[in-house]
């Protein structure tokens, strides 16, 4: 049996601020929209090499400090679609909400203006 992994981030406050100012800010610049799902979020990205590289950088960085969080990067035919799904055990969506909810409009539709301009926030 696999032990439960706590829904928590191991970064200190200074490390989190650095992550927000670098990797997460670069990633946010490529976000087209965010869709809330019962177990997390689906993030629609620009279908560019830069967006895919930014998503990969997020995965590489975040998998170490947030081991409960599975990542699913989907890239279809060139320039068609790029998506990053963040999902996990109960509580994952709530954990990620402070960063991702501001990027969803009041009707649940992606708020692409905010997704491209807002700096990422993660309360961990």
C-alpha cells in the first residue's frame, strides 16, 4: 500500500517568492485559460515551444516540493493544443485555488486576460 502523501509544499517563504518570480511567472505568461475540475485544474497553454518549455520547467521544479501533485502535459500536433493538467487526491483543487482561481471568470470560463497578466500566487 502506498502511504498518503500530504498535500503540502516544502518550499520556505523565500523559496516560494523566488519560484513565483521566476518559473511560475514565466509559465503564467503562456497561459490561455484555466478550467477547474473536481480533482484539480486543466491549464490551456499557447501551443508554442516556449509554452511547452515553461510547462516543463514548472513540472521539473514543482515535482520536488509538491510530491502529491501529478502532472499531465498534453501536446497535440504542432501549434494545435498544449495543456497541463494538475490533479491529485482530495484537497488538491483547494490547495491550488489561490493561484489558479483568479484566472477563471465568474461563469467558470477561462479568464484569459488575467491568466496572461497576473503574477502567479500560491499560498502554501
